[in-house]
């Protein structure tokens, strides 16, 4: 193991064992001799790590309580820093809750960039990021620390549409943002179910870091898990969704990669067809409705009916009589796809 990687590994081990580890145990885990591990422990207390280590009984080493996990300095090009800034700005715009850690990250970027750009970044951060001790910030801090150090957490969670608060022991495997849900989610193993579950961070009321550790399974592949998710809703089976877009929006549709599985086909009228393979269609519905009448669901029938019903309800709210256009909906749903769709 390279020395730089070994230092990071020692840091992670100390976070996983809040009561500390003997230097002989650290040497065994790192597969080095006692002299090397003692030198590593000394270096971890200096720049760039500055770990506040406490030595007890001569041989036991632990982190000072309350220490915040920090990373060594990272060298970024201007373009890499700009990419991180854009990602942070997108997170600010899409998040349900203000996240002070995004503000701190932007502060760090602003300090490293040329002064005019740095001042612009600080102005764009705005007051939305100033909630330093909000419940969400505390939950975010615990979940990310558990994710980085391989420790389980006890969470109190309130599902959508329920007032019941449920408690779970969670091993966080992945933290994933969702542009469609305007939030961040944690995916992990829940002990009581012995299965993966997904939790919206904003619905976690409390999170407690536990001493119990976990190892990420070797066969856990987050990219494969979410390959057929429109956002964060994954599954083993997939459904083909076929959408027809009008000529008015076809160019905009073709400008973006909305999903890894998408296939686009031009239509004779200047519109286009989109085909995607997704595990669940629920997350797609707000996106489909956002296109209004410029997007028609051709398949599957149940998604077509769900979107049609939402459109009908919207028409009622605005006082539009759509009886004549919906009375034959079942017949339309049973019709075969047009020649544009059938190969």
C-alpha cells in the first residue's frame, strides 16, 4: 500500500474505532512494522492532516472527541474548480433544505480562485446557506461521516404521507442526489429487513452515529443499481416507456441525455419519439407533465392513463371542459401503436 493511501486508511480506521486502536493493531492492519506506524501517526498530526490524536496508556491511539473529518489538500485546475462550483450551485437550486456544508465548500473554492471570481461565488451563495445548526445539517453531517468511515447509524424516519416515525439501523452505501425529487437520498442496508432501502435525507428527523462498523459488499455496484432508475427508484425489472414529442420541442428534447437507455427517432412531422427502459415510471411523471401537450405517452398504457388523469384534473381546476376528449380514453388506450412506433 502506498504511503499516501496508508495515511488515509489509518485515518479511516481511527474514525471507525472511536475508543481507539493500539499501535500494534494498526501496524497489523496496515501490514507494516511498529516503527513505520509510529512515524505515520506522528505525520498524521502535522500538516496537511492535523489530526488531533490522543495517546492513552502509551500504546492506544484515538481521535479527540468532536473532531470533524477533514481531507488533505486537493489540487484542482481552474476548470475542475469551476465544475465543482456549478455542481454546488445546482445542488443549492434543487435542494429542499439549505445546506451549510455547500456554503463552506463554496467559501473554500472562492478563497482559492482569482479574487473577482471568488467574490462572485460568495455573492451567489447568498443567505440560503446560513443555517449552521439546522436539523437537516446535523443529519447530513452524521450520514456523510458514517458513509465515509463505514459506520452504521440509527435513524428516525418519517415516510411521506405518514405521521408515524420509524427507527432503522442503516449502513449507508451511497448518497445520491435526484433532480426529479429536488433532494438527496441515502441508499443502504437496513438490518431489520436484511435488504437495501432508500431514504430521503430531508425526511430523516434524527441520525445517531453508532460504533458498529460495516464493510461495503464487493459486489455492490451503484452504477448498475441505478442504471434503470429515472432518479433513485431502482429495481430488477424494467418497463419500456415510449413518448412522442411535438415538433415545437423536439430540438430541445434532442439536446440532452435524459437517461442512459434513451433512444430517439425522428418523426415525419418534425417531432420525435423517445424510448427509455426504466425500473419505475412514477419518477417520470412530473417530468412528462412538465412538457404539457407537447409530450404524449404512447406506452405503457397504465402510464398513459395516469398522465391523462392528471391532465384531466388540471383542466377541471382551470375550468376547462374536457369531457369530449376523455370519454373515449379507454378506447384510445387499447389502440395499437402507430406505424411510427412499431418496427
